[in-house]
C-alpha cells in the first residue's frame, strides 16, 4: 500500500503535528475563503514543479496524484455534506483513496483539467458551506477516519480545509 505523506497517524482529529493545522482555528465563516483559494494555490504549487508526475520515492505520491486526491476529496466531502443534511447521522463510506490512485490513473490525467476540476469542486463546496444555517453545522455523520466516529458538518469542513493545506505542503516538497 502506498501512503501519501501524512497518511499515517500523524494527524489526530484536532491538530496535525506534521503540518501544524489546528482544526479549532478555522471557523465556519473561514471555510468559503479557504476553499476558494485552493484552485489558485494548487495551480501555483504545480507550476513550481518540474515534473508533476514524478514520485519523489516509490511509496510517495507525485504532485499530480496529490492534486487529483484533493479534487476527489472535495467531491466526496460535498456528497457527505449532502447526505448528512438528508439523513440523521449517516455512516460515510471511506473514499478508497489508495484504490482511486490506480483505478482512476491519477498520474495519467491532464494536470490542467485536474486543476480546473479541483477549482470547480472547491467553489461548489464553498458555496454549499456558505449556505448552511447554525443548526445545519451541527448535523452529524459517522466519519471513517482515523477511526469511525460521529463528526459534525463543521468538523467535516475543517477537515476538508486540512486536506487542502496538508497536501499543498506535500506538493511543495
């Protein structure tokens, strides 16, 4: 199994020791701006890489693979929010991150198309979060990582921002 950097237990559910992300420092009001910045930030990060398909080590994803992963995280988190708004405390299915790298041939995808899709997914998820009312932020679902646990939609939003931030760091490495 190939784990992206940070794919182990380096991150608990409130703070990531590897990248320094503090979940409690991100408010509901912060989510829109942080997510809308994802597209331009990933575009800049990929532009700074000589070969976005090159893995720095066999067991570490390439910058393009990280970018595809974040795009898919944004899609999946949007589906999870929609489910949590429709169903009381649903169980979120794991996204199959390792399987997607191979099944969706992440490293063969067009970087510009991936950036366009990531930007669109980030803007759509930002719009969804921006439209939530106070009671909706407290709706819950059972999140599968790092162990199945009930999480609020606000936590889901914060975790999504963490995914963006953490994997931007991975791309820059």
